[in-house]
């Protein structure tokens, strides 16, 4: 009966699966076309560049041999910088020329390594290209080989900005601490899986399958051997220069079945040794200085305060657990103590006892505040016996100064911490990580820290809630603070769009759910006032996007407070405590000094993130058997832009008749700025966890694997009652895809960073199920007829040049959301969505991405109820599909019986 339900999520029904109809690889580069038309000239130029490169490295090797024991042994390979057609599959460089791909960069630049100093096979192919030898066509796509005797071009592509500025003045005997990325992908790749021919016998096919399996196993073994060999070589090199290996961290764990393409080593080494290693070791793809990981501290109130008359009750034994990776927690705090899982508390700081887990950060602590925000959200109780909803685990990574010591390598600490708790007794799946580097994230490669989060999310069913980072009050260049921006003439919020305000490492991680901050509203006291002039504007300190590869970051925002400023000149800026109303109410540590148990005296994205972790834990309690991919999808799905931001979209959707092109462009620019600051908006616990008469959410259950080149079509039946021509209700449709795949850190390209990447497309208005199936699936034909329908007015769309929000694409990250508002009477009888897998770096046919998908329909004006009609329509569709399957099975059985007779 229609009333017999509790507004549960409705299932997304997968109607079809099969090969995806994907668009081609793009246009051939004009330079490649020109090279094909001038074969001899291109061959002569490229061969001359190769000859010079070979001569330079032969001379370098000879000098090194002459030096004898004065220099350490290095691998025989040579690094080479190429510029290739951006559309070239880099596996061709490995297959054709035995080049190892060290690093892929933008605009077709690739660093490769060759064990053959003379690069004989490459030069032979170049010479063959001139006379059109079969198999030499790839040479047209190799545009240039850099003759780089001083390695200026190569160094510019592997050194950080700071390292470049100091490279020429490195002191021979001065010690430096650096993080060096080492590629170890080798030259062997998993071959394409064979297809059985129509005439192949069982024996022939079995032999082919065996040969392919052996080749795949060989590739896995070679990667393992290369990693060990290069780690050993670096250890010998370090011993020669009396260098200290502070950390040596693989890109991933072989035991987990995930292949690393690189590892990172943190070295303490002399300037002479550093120069020798970087210039001569061929497999280096990145050299960066360790980042300063120091979080701001609050001044706080130091006066003793009476304890609140509150006695929280411990969570249920099976309640969800949130691990707080932070500065420790005051575990005996009146408001926290019943929820602390003390048996698992651990201090990871070097030189500290594992039991030293307290929060001694001055001014009220940091981890204590974060833990309180997870448990209480916006409202810290003053009295009563509130039942605590979750268990809190305490992983201490920051010291008394709210800083991560240089002795800790962030990527290693991340893996150690997450696996300790996830593989522990509570199988923790939700982690709050309100720790960031001081400045903005680098864009050349995914950092080892962020890549580790991506790898952990792929290997384990975990969700890491990550703060976006804060722009400080003041800061040294190139990390200006809020006051520095104002003095330089960059007003709020304009400075938030500067590159210096980009999200902090590791907030650019594709798998982490990155959280920014918004302000409560406009407040003033005396000469001080908040930066925000109305509710829900971006906080003055909240770092913005996009992240690496133009991915939307932060994805969501929560209340983290605001800075305050004076109106006079010169301007002064404070963190907000002088106007308590601008700050969130947070539990405080009283371990360092006396003060209230809770107060409004601190601000930051650190305290916005745990409010999102709180919703994630609520979802785990509601859906304990579902993957964290679904929690992430539902969190993002629940997010909406605040009223002031939605008004911008409204004016774009229904422009005023007198709106000029200039005015429309201003609105488009504003929308682009909004998504950079607040992502998809503010998540809402109710929207994430509860359906209503007017809002219905459909979900997939469990993780769904998808391979490259495949397509899954989901079907949402739209009842006729909701499509009546006489009715015109506005329906908001939200779609969110959350997926995960294996990362490769040496790839400076979104599509090749992941083993398999995924996107989604939907049916059009007026397009039926079969027409959409023809458009989405490879083997479906329609005889060349034009397909009906008009595209839904999505806010983002697939291209950064269309939609209402420009410069951002919905399919650029691993959480992909879009939303549209349509008239109810324009909907088709079935709304369909296709999830498509695309080839990333992996050629292994068994490689898959895993995803969760969420679709929401909502009557904007709440004129009619939709939950019951949609629920009944889904039940009817399930019955119909079940019947069709039974009929098909019966028919197949009957055919088999007839064949047997």
C-alpha cells in the first residue's frame, strides 16, 4: 500500500550493461600532420637531436668512469626530455623504443629513461621513418628531443619553484632535506588480453590464454624487482655521500595487489650529493622541499570557568567510529570522555610515548575542538544527559605547537594511521583529517601525501574528510595572509580567487572529501566587523579551488566562522575571538591552561570538516553495510548552494528581458567564482538521510565495478501522474557519481592518473529508453536516424564552456555532481543515466573502477507528493524486469532441451 513505508531510499535499477559508445581520441596535432608530410626533414632534425643527446651522455659517462672511486656508481640509463603529440598513447614509447616513462607532463612533454645510452632502437626508427619503413609512423608523433647538455629544461620540470630558485647556489657541504620522487614503472606492460578467433580450437585458445597470463605475471614481477633494485641503489648512493634516508615510502603496497609506479624518498644530503643525484639518476621525476605543516593556534580565554551541568551518555557499543587524526584529545574532558575509545588511542610523534595522546596546543587545543565538533556539530549542550552518537578514536600526529615534525613523512604517517584503525577491532571507515600544509598545493604532480590518500581509498573502504586549509592572518611570500592581501589592494572576497589562496596539500586529493568554510553572517562590535556581510558567504580564510587538474575543490563547505577586521587604515585583522558570534561553538581543551569547557573563540576549516564527518557517521549508522563511496555521494548530493548563490543561477536560468550580454557575462563569472569557493554547497543531514513526500533519492547498493569501455544504464520510471501536460511543476534533478580507481603519481594528467576513469551521461528530454540505449551503447544501431530530445539544462555539464557554471566540468574529479530544474510535463516516461568506464593508465582488462550512484527528484514548490508514485513505479518496474528474466530463462532452457533431444 502507498502508506506502508518509512521514506527509505529507492533502488536505482540497472536496465542494461555492455560496451559503451565512446567518442574518439580527438584531433591529430597539426605538428604531427606536418611531420608526416615532411618525413626526411623531420627525421633529419630528430636524429640530429638524438645524436647530440647521445654524445653528451657518453661524454658524461666517460668523465664519471675516469673519476673512479671519487664518485658513486649510478644506473646506466639516461634521462631524456621529449615533446610528443598530446594525443599519443605513451605506451607506444615503451613498446616501440624501450623507453621507460618517468613522468608525463602537460602539453605533450614527457621525461623518459633509456638504458641504452645510444638509444639505438629509437634512432633506427627515426631513419626508417624517412624512407617509410613499416611500423615507423609513431616517429611523426615525437615532435622534439631536447638536446639539454646542462639539463636546464629537465630541471625546470622536476624541481619545485623553491628548489629552482636555490639550485645554482647550493652549498657543497650544506645539508638539505628534500623529498625525491622516483619512478619505477619499468618498460614492461601488461599486454592486451587476446580475443578468441572464430576458428581457434580449444587447445589454441588455452595456449593463448596461458601465454597472456604468464606475460601479465612477468610484468608484476618485474615491477617488484625494479622497485627493490632502485631502493637499494639509492641506499648505496646515500652511503657514499653520508646522507641520511629519513623516509622511504612506496607509492602503494604490493601485498594489497596494487602496483606502485613510484616511491618517494626523503633525504638529508649535502648540496654536492644532491646535485650529483638529481643530474645523473635517470628516474627522478620530482624534487621538492618538505612543506611546513603548522596549524594556527587560538589565543582563547584563560579564565577559569564553572563546568557545565551536563553528563553525556556513552554511545551504543555498535555505534559508528570516527578517527580524529590531529593534535591529540583531552580524553578526560567532561563533554568527550564517554565517547573516547581509549584502548585505541595512539601517539605517532617521534620521541613521544605511544600513550602521550593529550592535546596540549595552547589556547584551548585543536584535536579536542575537532572531536567535539564531530560529536555535537553546531550545538554544544549546557545541561542534561545527551546520548553521544559515535565513538571517537584519538590518533595524535601534531605536537604541542600544532605542528607535524619534519621527522614525520606525511604520506607514510597517513598510511600507518589509517591502516592501524581501519584494520583494527572497530574497522574504522571514517577519518577526520584537519591537517594541512602551510601554503597552497602544487599543481605539477599529485603530492605523495594526497596520492597516498587516493591509494588508501582505493585499497580500503574508507572515507577521509579533509579540511581545505586556511589563509593565515599574515604570511611570508609566496603565502600572503589576509592582511597582506588587503594591504596590496585585493579586497574580500577577490583575494580568495588568487592562486595563493588555492587549497592546501593534501586537500587536492581526488578521493578525500575536501571541506571549506562559510561564515555565520554579518557582525560588528566597536571598530571591528566580520568580513561577511550576510549569512553563508565564504569565510575570509577559507582556501578555494580549483585543485589540481581543475578539479572542483572544496566539494562542500560548513560553518567554520570568519575573520574580523577594522575599518580604519592601516587595516588590522584578527581571527574572530573579539566577536564571539563569528566563531563556531567548540569544545575546548583545558589541559594547557584554565578556561571554559566550550566557547566561541576559534575559527578555521579545521572545524568545518568534522561537521561533515558527523553527517558521514550518521550515514554509516543508517547504512552500515553500504560502502563509503555511497556516503560520499549522499553527502555531496545533499549539498546545495545558499540562497545568495542560487539567486545567481536563477538569474541565469530565467534572465530578465533587458539583461545585456555584459550583465550575463558578469553573472557567469560570478557563478564560476562561487563554485571555486563553496563547491557544491552546504551538505544537509536531513537531505542526506531522509526522503520526504516531495523529495525522493535513488541509490545503488554496494560498490559496483566497471571496466574501461563498458557502460551501465540505470532506469528511473516517471509515473504518468507526474508528467501530465496540464501540470507545470518545477522538478529539481540532482545526480552524483562517486568512484575510486588505482592512482599513478608520475602522471600529470587527470585521465592517466587513474587506472580507469568514469563519467556519466543522461537521457534527454523527450528521449525514450531505447533511443538512449542506442546513443549510449556501442552495439546498438538505429539505422542512422537522428535521435530525438533536448539536453537537460544541467548547471555544469560535460564541457567547461557550456552550462551555467563555466571553467568547471562535472566529470573532472572522482565525485561528479550536476543538477537541473525542469518542468514536470517535459520529462520522458523513463529518466535514464549511463555510467561509462574509460581507459586510464592501466591496460589490464581485469582493472576496474568502483562506483556508487545517487539520483534525487524534488518538487521545488512542494505542490504535489512524488515519493509514493515513484516508489510504486519502481516496484512495478522491478516486477516487470523479473518477469522478463524468468521468461528469457525458460526460453533458453526450452531451447537446450530441444537441442538435447
